[in-house]
C-alpha cells in the first residue's frame, strides 16, 4: 500500500474542499472531493485517480484502497465506488486481482504535466511558448492559460488546477497598482518544488526555479553599452504607457542611467503630442508609439540616427528591415532554458540574456 502521513482531518462542511490524510491502517490514499461540485461522486473518484496517475502520485502496480475502505472513509455507497472502479478498469487505468484488490495498471507517469500561466498573449510570448514546447519534446504535455494581469483570475486558475500538474510555470506580472500580497498568497499555495517563475523573479521567494529578466539592470546595462552612440544626444525620452502594465523597473533603470551619465530626460505616456527636438533619443516600449515617432521623423527635416535617435523594445523582423535599434531579451533562450532546468529538476535562479542590436536609428 502507499505510505501516507499522519491524519490531519479538516471540515467536511458543504462549503469546504475535502482533502484528508488518513492513517495507513484505515485507507492509505487521498481523494479530492468538492462537496458543491455537481459532478457525480463516482466521476470525481475516477478523475482523482486518473489525475494522480498522470502526476506520478500513483505508479504502476500501486495498490488502491478497497471498495469498503473508500465507502467507509468518504461515506459513499458501495455501488458508487464499484461504478468508479469499473470505469477505471474499462479505461485501462486499473486492474483487479481476485482476493487481493485493485492495482494501478496504466503507466502514464513518463510524461510530465505542466500548466503554463502567462500574463498575456503576444508575439514574444509565442516565441517563449514554442521554444519551451520544443525543448520539452515528448517528455511533457503543456496546457496554457492567461491571467491578464489579474490576481483574481490567477487565483481562479490555481483553485481549479492545484494538484493536477507536476509543474506550474507562472509569469508573475500583475497590475502595477495591485498589492503584492494579493498574488503572493496564491503563489505561496503552490509547492516550491512545483513552482517555476518565468520572465520576472520575486527575490523574496526562494527554493524554486526562476528564469527571469532583471529589468532595471538590463536597460541600464544596454544603454551603458551604447554610450558611444548616445554621446551625440543630450536628451533622452522614455515613452512608457502606464496603462500597459509594463514593469516599473524599466523606468527606474532608465532614470538611473540618465542620472549617472548626466543626461536630460523625460518619461512620457505616449508619443502623440511629442514635439521633436534635435539631440533627442527616444526609448520606446510599445510599437504604436514607435510608429508615431518614426512618422514624425519622416515628416520633419531631422535625420534619424543623427539628430533624432530611436531605441525600441524587443526584436521583430519589421524593425530589422526598418533599421531600428532594439534592446531585447532572448525569448527563445528563455523557453529552452526553463524547459532544460525543469527536466533536470533544478531549483535555481537564472538571469536570461538581454542585449542591444545596433542599427541606423541610433
């Protein structure tokens, strides 16, 4: 039988989620029931056992509790448990041995189950997603969900999926006006050896895998490396929309660079009302504002790369064709690195590469 820990009984009220550890002598297996779930009880038994087989909690040849044990422990009719076991046997997940009991037959534990939770979908997120899948190969199945910067959405995702996956790979980008406690308490519910932080690290959280960008140091370092090109510009402007939920560390790193290198600077919401001035270089986060600055330069007498400079965030083929200088993280490497470390069961923090691609716009 499968060893379990000392009993810790919790409320069986209709509003609670039944999640009880029992003594091995009574019923050495843990089922999950939701008393408010309209799903038939036998179906909940079926799903609980299948989930544990897929997660590797139950392995081939593990013995399951008897029909009597489950009936007594969960106050279920014997017919309910018999119906669940019959379905599991018919679907090939378990087998029965006369006089001995029921055993796990399916060997689905070779594939990891991973839930990937992004803050949003974008072309850059797709690069991470596909490189992550490619690096995992056939060793894992991956489901994707989006929390849209909402701690409440994130909590609902975890409520529905906690305990169903081997790993939870989370981009912890949330609305900038949100109290950190709102999402930290949800992250803290995920076991540290199952949690992977992607793109953004949370320094105070330890003992879990993290592949991240260091936004303030990244932008500071990239601008510093281009100091020779920036020497001809006495003013820098960061176009940084507050409604975009972009990491505030970007603006912090930008301001630090300007202070250290004695540059006049400004941080603005958008480029619509911007009046171009010779000797100004723009650092642009969103592509709509990039297009606006490029249009204004083309309508003016200023020369791009001499009197007006442009640096855009994140590489695209169009920016390459237009000759736009970019600062970018290596999204492909982020996906590959995360997959490789996850497969190796590493619990370390790794900074993802960030660099500048110099082109004629600077």
